[in-house]
């Protein structure tokens, strides 16, 4: 494709033919009643006499439509089936170009006038860009060759769709791909003259609009696009080297899409890049004097003061990730011995750290600040699960909604993780969740290598690993530096993430792990609701008070996380289809064990 929106060149006559033998009668149309499904289409140019041919680069700047313009189109003839197919196919350009096509009646004023085989004309052609405006209202500015307007097999064929895409490409101002300086299509001058003279073309005209190519200075040409819809099929016998354009393209290429976005920018809606959410804090308390807390020791982590028989209390940093507010630090608990049960062994100590880290030492406060403390399912040490409260601040207003994450919460978190090309699902989540080297204290860095992680989410997860829940402290501490586990809302269920086990959600495990809390933001906080529109294969982002017309709300979970990854919140658009979102979720689930 040509890579500048200002140099718009006249469309040219070329052709599609299945011949490979130079003795074939070029230009002969195949019998439409033939049993073969192949058809030969001939293409020609049209241009406004006012623009001429002699100063292309000067005059063609005016052939562009205004960006954001609505181009009015009408049909001068044609069956309803043919007209509807043109509307359907041409609309694809408007997915990328900031141009709309409005279809009006035959008696109305229109910019583009479309006809099918007008007055027997069996050549497909279109005026270029705004040259369409110079054509009288009762005359076509575009002619489409259609062998049979009632033949649905032809109308619904990929070949016919390609004709429509190509001619509407000309309407938008696109030239043919072979006119670029590096197309590699070396036309044989004498054979080209011989082929086009029967169509009434002068040698000068053939040279001007067929044989001439355009320099990089005229087109700012980048590279030849062999997949462009604007590349015509030239058979080998019209070239000097026996190498034609080799194939008949029927779809917009990626370069076609990117180029037309540059020419008419602003239509394509892109998802928002991931940005860290707001950082906040909450004050958490757990009593040690109720069932579930008897095995714990009162301690104020904000002041560093032990308070036997009192509360375990701490201010935790929080961060918004997607639609949730998460605690951005691991839970910290002090344990004590109770009635001969040695709960105290669950506490970290510098001696244990020294043994764990292969002789490296680390101050206990720095270790716990980074990794938190163990949590367990022991009956007298489960206040973290069912007897805690969150407040905006100490002595402040209570905050509701914070809980250990459920399956849907974890799955949505996984779906929210940005996808890095070439990375695995595990690698994407790892990059998203793990603390980076700059997020951990210097004293901890000799213990774990976090240099390869980005902490995109800001959650600063750390690989404390897991520990067997043997009550005599004989349980093995494993996967330190390689994985972590978070307790989940369901009893004895965890979110496990490690190089060894991979990604496991809601898997049963009684071993000691870490803990975090999350709170789903309210609709009012989000400012939108998501609905599944199966009829149109979309996920809709509507205002909280908007009428959803009976559509089902998209529930929490993996699909919702993926949908949010493709959201443009300013325009309230999910840029992926519902089918694409479901398919991506199905692929991710191949790498995630969800129980």
C-alpha cells in the first residue's frame, strides 16, 4: 500500500483472468452458464475531465473526502440482493476509515452513483475519490460487472465481494498496488498495448495509466503489499519475466486497514492501554479473643506494639486492578501458643529465613513486609477468614465488601492481565502480578530474584511458596522464590501460582499460604455496566441508568476480565466481539486449572 493520504492516483484498467497461456484470447468473458465457478472480470478507470491526467501529483490532492464525511450513495439499477451485498461489503471500509456511506433513493442527490452492467458495460470501474461528484445524477460514477443479479452463488462469492471492496477503495482514493515503485510486476510494453487497444485506448493513455509507475517522492511508498485488495491479478504472459501478481486477493490486508486509518483517522476504536489503578489504604482489625483468634497474638503493625488479648491491626495499602480494589500487601498475623498447641511455630524467624535462603540473612521486619506471614485453616487461627473488619482509617468509617477472593474474582483478575505477544498465559500473569525488583527492600533482594518482573498491576505478589501444615513444624517449606498461594473464600481452597504447578484456581490445599483481600467496585464507582448482546455478537458497555432492553449482564469471571482488556471507557466500547472473547477465554483455560 501507499503510505501517504495526499497522493491519490487515477485508477487504471487491468483485468482478472485465469489464463496462463499467452495464446488465449485475453479479454474474452467466460460464459456465465459454464459449469466452472471461475469468472473473468475486467476493470477500467474513470476520471473527471476537470482533473485530467497530465499533472497527477498536483491535482489528486483534492480527491480525498473530508475526514469524517458521510458519502451519499445511490443505486441506478440492480436487484435488491446485489444492492444489499454492496452495502454489506462496502461497510468494511468504514470499520477502519472515518467515512460513512449513507444510501439514498434513486431520485435523491448522491455523491456516488452505483450501477450494475450499465447499458451492457461489462467492465468494472469507478471514478476516483471526489471525482465522483463531477458525474451527473443519472449516470454512474461506479459500474460493477455482475453476470447475473439473481444468482446468489455469484453475489455471495468471495470474488464479487473483492470487486466491491476494490471499487469502494477507489471511491476512498486508493490506487492499484502495482503502480508502486517496488511492486515487482514488470509489464511487457508491447503485450500491454496489444491487450488494451481493443478497448479503445490510445497508446498515450495506456502508457499514462497502465505502464507508468510512481516514485517514492510521489507516493511516500514504503513496501509492496502482495496481500492488498488493491493488487490486481496480472497473468504471467503480460510481464517481461513471466512473473505476474500471482494471486487474486479477496480481503482487506492488514496494510490496507492500517493505511486507510491513516488517510481517514479517527474511526477505529482501540482498547485502552493498561494503566495502574488508584492507590489507597484501609485499616484492618482481627480480634484475638474470639473463636478463630485464640491462636493469634494481638499486635499493632502500624506502631510495632504487642497487645496481648487485643486486636491484630494494620493499615494496608490498596490498589484498584480492573474492577476490584485489592489489598496490595500480604496479610500479617502474629501467632502464639495456646493450651499446649504450638501455634507459635507458624511465625517466621530470622533463623528460619537463614536456613530457607541457603545461608543468606534478612531482617525479620523486611521479610514480613515483603512476603507477609503464613495463614492456615487451623480452627483457632482463622479469624482472617470469618472475623475481621475493614475501615477507611483507624476510628474511621467501616468499609464493606472486602473478602477473600472467590473463583470468579481470581478468574477476572487473570483475564485482565495484558497480553504480551509471544508470551504464554503463565508469563503474562507472572508479569502482571509479581513484584518487580524495585518493589522489594534491598535486604530481601539476595533471597529472591525479581528483576524479570514488571508488576504491571501494582499488586506486588511475592513468591513465599507453601509450607506443609504439620503441627510440629516438620512441614516442608517449598517453592520459595518460585510461586505463591492465596487463600480463597471457599474453605481449604487456594489460588496457586508457581513454575511447578502452573496456575490453579480454587484447588484444595491445607498447606500454609499467603492471603489477600479484594472488593468488587460498585456500579456507581465504575460508572458503567456490561451486557451480553448475543444477537449482534457484542459486549455492550452501558451507563448505569441506561436501558439494557432485557440483555443479560456479563457476570464476574474470566470472560469479563478479557472484555475489560478490550474496553475503551471514554467511548464506552468493547472492541472485541463476544465470540472472540469467549474463544480467548477457552484458550486461556487450557493453561489454567479451575476447580
